[in-house]
């Protein structure tokens, strides 16, 4: 804890400097700079407040010890001992909270995401399960106050999805949904099963942070652009014009299709924005070996080929295989109540990081 405390002293000094800067008229008049500084100040606020409370409690414990040593009034001494008993518990709790807040943060945690869900093994049943996962994440996002929009989709005749890509925007989306990367397995009796047998199918989920104003130049020669008529709701405009756009980045094979916007130009712009984000993530991931190794030790690689969770309908059971968590509340989880699973994954990851810090201390 001594190393952490030394870091906190300089962090508090920086926090106070940020507060002074936010009161500077020159900074206030520079909207972009003010927003950057205010965000940094907000990010540090919780750990600074807890550290100040920690210091105040430690000082109060020291004052009570002086009373215990110097006073002759037994009632006063007993009161000081009782206060210290409560304060020492609070200090221990604050230490744990501060350690967690001081852990290295994933630089993408604050970002919005692009999530791709694909039906995998299991034919029609896999596509139906992909649709169930989509609705689960939509309901979870609604509970979090996030916004969800479908970027691209390919539906199947039975009503499921061969693939569907969504964009989720809101507060710290990636920090919670990054653990959903991987293969999700479902065990249930398909609607097409006439003999009541339980089948096993899978769908894959990929979660990518959305990079704002990505600093990457894509060579136009590396991009194939196809235009076609949009499908779905939208009336005559969608049916009569080739406004939908599909972009393929040839070196990586990454494909983005966009039809949500009204005009072809708007779809082109949005598709290019998403394509840049995906290509950037693709190349960025090539340089994250050390980070990926840490994640592997914590909650798995996140690779889509890795089975991370099983949804067993006959027993109303969900099991996350990375942390050995089993919950008999599948119905509630499919209704978007994912907090218990996600909180457990975050805690597991934090515990692993704390263990690593202790080993290296």
C-alpha cells in the first residue's frame, strides 16, 4: 500500500491543479480544452475523495490513541476505543477501494462499441439464438441508459440472424461489455424439434471499441464499394433508390454495410467511419500481445472460438466458464439482467490484477 500512497500524493496535487485550471478564464473560453480537463478531473474525483477520507480517518484514529494514552476518564477512553474499532474497519475497506481505483485502466473503457453477433454451429437454431442474444443486449443497454442502433444485419427465413452488427453508445459501454467476446452456447429444445430432444448450438459475439476520429488513412484502392437497394421499413424512398452501401477493406477482408441513413452519401460517410474504426482495431490488436496475455489470465482471451458461457434452457441455468459462475435465473438474464455476471467478471479481473501487483511489489 505504501507505493500506492506515494502515487496518490502526486495524484492529489495534479487533481488540485486541474481544479485551478477549470477556474481559469482562458481555459473556460477554450471549450475543447475545458472539456478535456473537466473529464480528467471527473475521472480522478472518486479516488481523491476516498483518499482524503482515508487520511481523515487515519488522523482521527491517531487522535483517539492520544486520548486513550493520556486520559483518565474511563468513559472517554471506552468511547475512543469504540470509534477506533469502527474507523479501522472503514480504513481497511477504503484501502481496498483505493487499490482497485488505482489499477491500470483499459484505455478503451470509456468508449462506445460496435458489437457483432453471428449464428455459428447449429443452423437455424443458431440464428435464432443470435437473435435472442441481440434482444438480451438491447434490454441490458436499456437498463443502463445506453442507446442501441442496428448498423447491419442479415436475417434468416426463420426469423433469426445469420449476423447482426449494432452500435451501443453511452457511459463506459466498453468497460462492461468487453467481457462478452467469445462463443456463447445454448442448450434447448428447438422449435423445429418434433421429438423433444435438447440440441446444442452456438453464436459468437465480437465487441470492438468505437474509435472517434481515428487517425488512420485508408488507401481508396484498398476499398471496394458496392451500392444496392435498402431493405426493411422506410417506404418508397428505400425501395426505389440504391442508397445502401457496402464497403470491403481488401487487405483485411473487413466488411461494413450501412443502410440506416436516408441518402447514399450519408450511408457512405457512416460506413467509412465504422470501417476506419474496425480496421484500426484490427491493426491495433496486432500490437496488444502483452495486454491480451493479461486478459487471458483473467477472463480468457476473448477470442470468438473460445466458449465463454452456456445458456441451459431446460434447467433455467447460465454458466460462465471463465470464472465458474452458475446462476439459475436464465429467464431474468435473457431479459437483460446481466449485472450479476458482468460485476463478477469485473471483480475477478480486478482480483487478478491486484494479485499481480502484490507479486511484483
